[in-house]
């Protein structure tokens, strides 16, 4: 047999047999030990040596590929691929020690990683690194395992060397990389102490101080974190990163916001700080002040997408439709001219559609909705399109839109069925709506959302037996579904039948969702039906405080009317009429009591 050099044959052999591609990055792998071992994952960002000082390539050994060696290599691979990791690993380690070839040691590490054996993987990585001391990849694996292990001290000389070898311009980045790597250690205190040790010679470096601040914050040492952030800012007063870090480590958000505002007075063009400050104002619901900050950002960068989008959303939040439309339209124009994969125009399009709809401009709303491409909100946007077509009387177009949507999975298909049923119901075609939902239930008989809508529509149609059967099926399928208990109990109370059973059903709903104002309203209503006016009034007042809904107002009004407080009742009903002039419960109540408002 002709014998070939191992350095030629192993490359092809390992490439063909390895279950993990040889060129894969350490961060693509996750290793774990036995059940008591933590997951092992290499750092997400490399801690690299200086690029202009490439380390010399480690020479590969020249070893003859004998029949015996080839058999062992193939045996290791076949064992690993059929799940016998131990045989594959032990064989690969033996070959690596015999041939001194780092690629075989690397393969042994991969086999151990695939089997989630952290200790064995570390042994293989140590061997790999000893056989290829200049290998950056071996060093990355080694650091990852050491940091996640119990002996952080092993990593210290490597990290110190990396910092010494780094160019002055990149040493700050190296400090952050080391901090992120050590942040994954199990021993948080030991990791912080190690970081402090390796960064001690570079205390005049702003980034070193910031890395320590971040590490201290992760270690819940707020005092030390603030000290380091303040030291970083003192060394570089205009550093946005230092300012942001200090704001992050200040526990009091009000104080942090004040600090950022003071920094912006000194350095008004600090974009990142202004963004952070504006977001803090949004969190504190100071929407007008936040708008002012985003508008300042636009003065410096008129096409800043973040500022344009934020201003559009905030303007919408404070009901300034004209400003919202202006900012969001500009946002879409800029985004169209300079596409950004990280930005999705969907939310802007949805807001613009809502603004157009609010001003009764159906055509404009349809135009915005039609631009939404398939994605997370695509189905809901198409449903809205269909509803708008239905609202203007084109039921055929509405249903066609829904039927043309390529729904993915049960959830979206049910959404479309429910939407079609609602469209038919709102068009006054109750029986057709019931037929749509009934057909849907043939396809998805245990879908509780579909069952619930079918039950509610059946009740509207006077088919109380169908309603009750559907709601009881929901209760059987999902015993924690408070809405089913509430709906059935309320229906009984509204019809003034089986009141004790109604009370017990609603009581279950209350236990599942004690602060739900609509369930509270149901309980108040059943108490009224049982003649417990005091309890009913207390419950309905609390429900109305939580949610001043028209229907709750109607119920509370009837309780007060029955108690003789007719002026108070009429005031509540007038409020309900203002909020919802077409409310069926209000109309039926006023007619039954012969009341004119």
C-alpha cells in the first residue's frame, strides 16, 4: 500500500467525517458536563492578538498514514457518529498523543462537546493548545472553558498577555472583551477580582474603568460601580459611554435622568446620551418633554430614523395626529431611500392607517395597510383591511382578502375564521356568521378562542343551548379559563335564571381573575339579580372606577334606580350614551324601565 503523509490525508478525512465542520467557530458550539455541570459556551466576541503581529503557524507533524492509523481514525469517527462518544473520544485522544497532530486533538474536543462532556472537552482542548501553542482558536476554546470552570487563575496569564500585546488604540476594546468573557463565570466575585487584577496596570484607561463599572454592577456592587463610572468620566469628561454607564449604575432613575440632562447642557450634540435621556422621559410618561429631546436630535440629524419614528409614536400617543403623520411619513421615505434590515416599517404603517381611519379616510388607511409585507403583523393588518372593505359595504372583497391569506398554522387560521365571522355579524348576517364559525369548529373542534366566539354569537342569536354547550366545552378543555365561567354565569344572570349556579360560575371567574373589572361587573349584576343591592352597588362602583365602560355604567345605573337614586342613575346612563350611543344593553334597559334621557 502506498503511504501518504498524514498532513495531507487527515485534512480530507476529518473534513469528510467530522459531524462538526472543521472551520466552525467556538461560539457556534455549546458544551456541558454531566448533569451537574454548567453549559459551556465560548465567548461571543474573540479576544484576539494584534492583527499586525500574526503568530507563526505551528508546524504540523509528518506522520505516515498506516493501515492501523487509518483504522483507528475511522473507528473514532464512526463511533462518534453512532452515538458512542466515549470510544470516539478516547481513540481520538490516543491518536493525537501518538501523532502530536493538533487537528486530531481538536476533533477529540468536538466529540466531547457533542456529548456535552465538559471535563473531557477541556482535557482535549489543553492537549490541542499544547500541540498548537500559536493557535488563536485553541486559545479561545481554552479561555472559554477555564472561565466557566472552577480555576479562574489559569486564565490570568493569558489575559494579561493579551492586554500587553494589544495596540494602545485597541486596548480599551480588549478590556471590554475581557469583562464580557469573565461575566460568564460561575464565580462572580472571583471573576471581578481577576478583572481588577488584569486591568490594574491600565487604571488611567477610561475603558478599563468602565469595564470595572459594568462588572461591579453585574456583581450587584452598586457603590463600586458608581465609583468606577465617576472615575471614567473624570478621566474623559465628554465620554458618552461614561455618562451612559454612570446613569445606568445610579439606582434612582430620577437622579439618573437629571444627571443626563446636566451632561447634555455641557455637550448638547451627544446623540446617544440624548436618546437615553429621551427614553427615560418616555418611561416616566413625560411624553411632551421626550418629544422635545427627539426634536433636538432632528436638528442635528434631520434624517435620524430613531428620532423620526419615536416622534411619530409619541405624537400619536398625545393625540397630535398631524405631527404623527408628518414624522412617520418622513420616516418611511428615509427608510425607503436607505433600507435598513434592522428596521421594520410595519408599526409606522399601522399607526398611519389608524390615523387615516380615525379621520374617516378609508382609502388612505387601505393604502397604508396594503404596504405591509408578510411578517409578524401581516395577518392582523390584512384582517383590518378586510374590516374596512366590509365597513364600506363590500363584503365580497372583504371575504376574498381573508380567503387569499396564506395562514401559517392553527393560530392564524383561527384568527381568519373569527375575523370573517365578526365581519358577517357586524353586517347583520348572524346566521352566515354562525355558519362560518361552525365550519371552523369542524376543522379545529378544540380551539377555545373559536369556541368562545361561537358561544357569544350563539347567545346573540338566542341559541342559549348552543352557547352553554360551547362554554362548558371550553371549561372542560381549559379549567383555568375565567372568561368561559364569566360568560356563562353572566348569561344566566342576564336572563334571570339559575341564579345560584350563575353566582357559583362567576365566583370561580373572580377567583381566577380577581381584579378584572368585567368579571367584577358580572358579580355585581348577579348580586343585583339575587336582591343584594348593597353588595351589587359596591362591586359595580369598584368595577366602574377600574374601567368606566358603558355597560358597567348601565348596570350600576339600574342598581341606583332600583334604590331610588334616579338622578344618579340617569347621570350614569347619559355618560354611557355619550361613550357608546348604540349600546344594546343601554337601549334595552331604558326601554324596559321606560326612561327617557
